[in-house]
C-alpha cells in the first residue's frame, strides 16, 4: 500500500497525482476528517 493510499483511507481523492504546469508532480485529497491535503514533489529539488 502506498503512503497516499494510506492517507486516503476513509477519505477521498480530489485530484490524482499528476504533472503540474511548473514541472513538479502534484495531487490533492481530503482525509476522513475533511481536511484537504496537497502533496507536491519536485524531482529536480531532491536533497
């Protein structure tokens, strides 16, 4: 089970992880408490 799947248990995916216009990857979900989370990963900015 991926980390994102673990976060969304009891919640819902708002926007699946995908490419953003600025070159990173971004996704959005709402957890079981109604809190919206935005996850962003920039492979060019690691470390």
